[in-house]
């Protein structure tokens, strides 16, 4: 805990700040609001007495989706800040620090998921941590699950407007620069 407090109080100048694209979250917000409104219409329909639970389910679930989208649109709620000491990853105002000394490399984590007859390919910028790093010790089960799923111990939640491989190469460049300097 002492090391984390030291990192948080030290003034660092960002080398790179990555923020999510607002258009994606505006689309999620629009869909959430439309479907929540559909749930409200189901609740208020006088002919639909037997299926009101469906309306309430839609209203609550898609209302929460809209709230998450609004939070993601607030500046500073979600971003990655690259500094000389490492990465600060913020998602939904929850901030994590990953030191360059704990990171082995970045890459593209890919996996395929089947939804009935449809195949969906997932891609994220993956983070592989070194064997003795504190991150792997702090979250051993999550690290193993993530490694089994996509080949990396962790991942960034967004690609921040970059192609996945392009962003991984950019972050690997910062990683190599800190090892040399």
C-alpha cells in the first residue's frame, strides 16, 4: 500500500493521454434510452397487465445501460495516461496503476465466441505481466482466466480510437523506451 500511495502523490507529466471515442458511447446511450422508453411503454400499456414484469426488466436494465453510457461520456471518467513510471488506467472513475517494471509486453488478445449459429470475434489490447509482478499476485484467478481466454493477463477496456495492433505497438514503444532510458 505504501508504494501505491507514493505513486499517487508523485507529480508526473503525462507522455500520452488516451480517451474513448464519444460516438460509441453516444450510440450506447441512444440505444439504452430507446429501449428503456420501450419498457416504460410496456408498463403503462393498460392492455398489458400480464407482462408488466418484462416492461420493468427492460426499463431497469436499459436505464442502467444509459447511466453507464452517461458516466463514460463525462471527461476523465475513462482514460489511459502513459507516464515515465507506467500506465494509469481509469474506467468508470476507478483508477489502476501498472508500473513499466511489471509489464512484459502488449499485444492483441483475440477470442471467438459462438452465439448459436453466429460467431463473434472479440479483440482487445492485451497486457502480459512479468512472472513475479504484483499484479499477478494481487489477482491470480482473474489473471489465469484472462490468460486462458485471450493469451494475456489483462487488457485495456477500449482501443481509444486506434487499431488494436497499432495501439499495442505504440505502448510497446513506450515500454522499450523506459527500459533503455
